[in-house]
C-alpha cells in the first residue's frame, strides 16, 4: 500500500529522540504521517523538526493551535513507538488519562491496524502485569513487536542507551503496512 496515513504515538523513552526515522520511513513509501506525544515524550523529542517533516503540529494535549485541524487525517495504520512499560499497561487496560492514550484507545477501538514497539528492560518485561498486557493487546489484534519472531527483545537493565541505537523503526513501519494490507473485520459497535 502506497499513499496511506500513519499515526505515530511517541512515549517518553530514549528512542523517542529519533522518531523522525519513522516519519521518513513512511514518507519514503509515499505515506503521510502525524505525531502525537505523551506528556513525558515531550521531554525527549524536538517538536519543530517533526512538525517540519510532517506538516502537522505534534499533538500532546486536547487543545489545538488556532487555525489547525482538530483531528488528524483518516488513519490507515498506527504505530506506538517507543512504547514504555507504563504506556503498554495503560493501553491494555483502556486507560485514557492523556490525549495520546485517548487517541490510541479510539484508534484501536476503530480497528485501525496497530503496531506497538516496547522499549522496556528485561526486569520490567518479566513482570506479570506487563506480560498480561502484551497478551491482552495481542488478543485484541494489536501487533506487539516483541520476541524472537520479531527480533526485538527487552534489554538488560541499565543498557537502554546502547539498545536505543538498534530501535526497529523501519520494521515497525513495514509491519504496519503489512497489517494495513490484511483484511480486518469491521467494527461492530456492540458492547
């Protein structure tokens, strides 16, 4: 699929400083992209270059700038990267305590093809709440890029700075494109 729209949600972790790599991967395949950031991610990213690349403001709050669209373009795929331990647990539980998490909850509810790329250390990944969250998200049809099959594993505690250089931005995008190609059942709206 060429010419789709990618919604990117960035969480507050080291690789967030390189989120432009995901935007460029999308643009290289003629996709447009917009970026939403969690409040913590705003401490990791430089909004100006991302806004220049995408042509859209980086959203992190419910308030929009005067003269801008209140909602992003129709979304063909969603990538949440880097996704923190905290954000993954929130997403699985359906917690929407900020603009980014509300956007994610709605897009998953609309059955937009979704890829989550965790950036967690092995100690956090070993916790039962995280393991349950990953299983729950996968049961809901979300692709969590994690494990041997995805060639992306949690890093040893204290090694995040070295690990962020290998963050799989391109794999996240190509996985999202593949999911966008796959047929998915329409949302039923039933509770």
